[in-house]
């Protein structure tokens, strides 16, 4: 078991009202830090007051983007307890990302213990209003103070917590998306399957163009043939076509989303046909034009389910399910959020209660 030293703040803060939370702008009293060197491995696990980090301006993370991160949530149950949702899957994915980026791997049990201990200490910051949660951001980055490009010799693993408001502050509504035909998000053999900051920074330009035209998200195509659907914005995506839910296969350029996996497993438990395969833009547009595209929705930690009411390809708009939320998307949202907040039974063993 990982030994963690704890230094508590002498100036504790206070959880703001739910309508003042937003996302990622308010932080709890404490953070977790642990150092790595190639000579000693991971060491000095500690929880300390939240505050600035001291890094050399030459730190590798600033110049070569040697970093990865995760995102998960803690949920306040009606009985006052706090629980996580499949956090062990986040720790596995963190290591998969770290391996691709040449960063040191961290024992998954240690990473999970760090998260659980920090949440336990700051669990008073987990809000209880409907739709709110305590967002958890583990991240791992290189601190080598040199501009030479080489393997990582020094690194830090950190976890911070941010109480967050409801993702759907204005209600659970379908979004408008635009197929992106110029920029690409990732290519096979690259970093598309990892959670590294470069993937997200590289998507900002296309997102900005889409929003300037009145759309909420972009729908990404593959980076080689520009033919196959990959992700929507920063989420995985699913389409219900002729009664079958189709989602792009994990070919190496798509993030293996934990919400995506949960949806697939939940749908199959209901007897719904699910296909993980290549889905061409031509097939999707034809389904939308013919009316066989019954539903479309994104899946991810932040939104859980984000229904799509319209998709646009080269200036041609296609309405999905008359622009309203479909029954599959609604049921998935209700079941997943009910399970996450402890309002519904957990037949899958996905919930992880926080003790103490």
C-alpha cells in the first residue's frame, strides 16, 4: 500500500453555491503530488494544500508536451456518501497514455489510492445539487529541466479536484454538429488513443470555426482517407441506424472512452444490437437523408450523453430524430446518471464508494 503524508491547509475554503460552480474554475483545499526519478522511481507521495507548482522554465513539459491526464468524477449520493464511477479504468488508461508518450508508468493501485485518499479528505467539497459533481483531474508530466530531447528522467504525478456545476445548466438538449473536412484530430500510430493535451489543443481551431457558424461541436473524420467517422468534439460518438447502435471501432486514433464502454455494455445487457466498426461519412449521410438514422449522441465523462439534433456536411443540414432527444440516448443518460449518483442499483459493479 502506498504511504501518503498529509499536510492539511490552515486556511480551508468553502464550497460555493451550485449556480456559481461552472466547470474547472473552483478548486478544493488540497492536492496530491508524487515525484519520480529514473534512479529512485516513484517516491514522496503527499497531500498538501492546493497551490502553485515550482518548475524550471526549461521543464520538458513546456517544450515537448510530455504530459498526459485523466478525467473522472466523484458523486454525492442522496444518503450523503460519495462514490466514484469505474475509477480503475481511468488508471489503466492513464498508464496506456503514459506509455505512448514515453512517461513513467505508475502502479494503478497507487494512482487509485491517491485519488480515493484525496477525495476522502476533501469530500465536503462534493456538491449535492442535481447534476453537480466533484471533478477529478489526475495528470502526469515530465519535469526534466533541459531543452535536449531525450527520455524522461524526472516526472510528477498530481491530482487536483474541482467541484463542478451541472453540464446541462440550461437543460438536456440536442446539439448541432458540423463534419470537419480540413483539420484532423489524430492518425493511427499517433496519439489519438491517449489523453494528452496536444490532442485537445489541436482541435481548438476547428471547434472555433464550427462555433463561429453556429454549431456546437465538430464531427471528426479519420486522418488518412478523410472518409470514416471518428469522434465528436472531445467525445466518442454513437449512431442508431435501423435499430442498431453503431460506434466507430477503436483503431488506434480514437480515445477508448470509459463512458463509451459503459454504454456499449449497458446497451448489450438490454438486448440492443451494437456494432463497433468503420462507419463512412457516406453511409452516415445516406442514413440521415433516408431517415434510417434514428438517433445520434456523444458519450463522455463531462456530459455523459450529449444528444445530436442536427449534423451538417459541406453546408447540407440533416435533422436527426426531428431535433429531439431519442429514447436510447435518454435511457442511457437516465440509467448511467442514476447509477453514478447512487439513485439506481449497480448490477455491473461499476461503483466505488469512498470510505471515511
